[in-house]
């Protein structure tokens, strides 16, 4: 059972892998994109960097491995694979434990989404799960905000909800997102640990 600490005034949810069961789709689309560009993008690379927007991730990979990928081309290719995989997969399903938290806290505390996903992908996932109108705000990788592990996406959520960062609780599954929550001076719950308990 998830207990919300007393000082918490607002909740921020990561989307992919936290609220929406989409990480396998993203991993698969990244692997296919790597194959297209003849670079070894692996599942573990994507898991380690989950929550980081595509443009930022391409820059990281280029710096780390000496690749010379064009971020715009990668984004286009990755989106093409993601759309095809999602179409075959059907509607995005919610991750039950975190869905229940959001459902129970709806109307009790202000809630927002802070995701590295593009706005289009985020909105489609929320629509699939029937959660479009649950949020004060949805901050995405398409907004002019630095992506995780920088704290900016979460800080923008707090600002739009008019709640101090230290009074926000973040739900996250990715290492980059947890770093972002810490850097934002926010409490956080690592949802991967919930799955293991």
C-alpha cells in the first residue's frame, strides 16, 4: 500500500513505465531504430536512460560512443517504428498499482504528468487509458524544458500546479527520472521497487 506523506500537496507522475505500460514498445522501437542506423542500441541502454527525450538521448549516445546520428532523423525513424508497434499492440494499458493511486487521489490533490515522451505520444497514451482530464498539467519532451535527468520537467509541473517542489511527490520508474526528482528537491517513489515487493 502506498502512503502519501502528510507534507505532500501535489503528485507528479512519470508516464512511460510508471503509469503507462509502454516501456516494451519504446525499447522495441529504439532497438529497430538502432538497426536501421547500424548502431547497437540495446534494451539496457534505453532502460538506463528512460525518461530522457529522444533529442537529448541521441546527443548522449553520440558523445558516449562517438556515433554521428542526426537527432531529427533518429526521432523520425523511432516514431515510425513506435507507431507501427503500437498499432499492432493495440491500446496502451495502465500499470494497475499506479493507476489506482492516481484514481484514488483524483480531486484530492492536484496531479500532473512529467514525461520525456513527445506530446503526441503522451496524449495518445492518456487517451487510451481514459485519463486525459485527470491532470492540472502535462509537461512533455516537446515542451521547451530541459529533459531528465535535469529537474526542469518536474519543476515546471510544480510551478504550473502552484506548489513548492519540496511539497511534491514524484512517481518514477527510470534512473534519469529519479535523479531529476532528487535534483528538484522532491520526494519520490521508485515504482520498480513496488513491483518487487
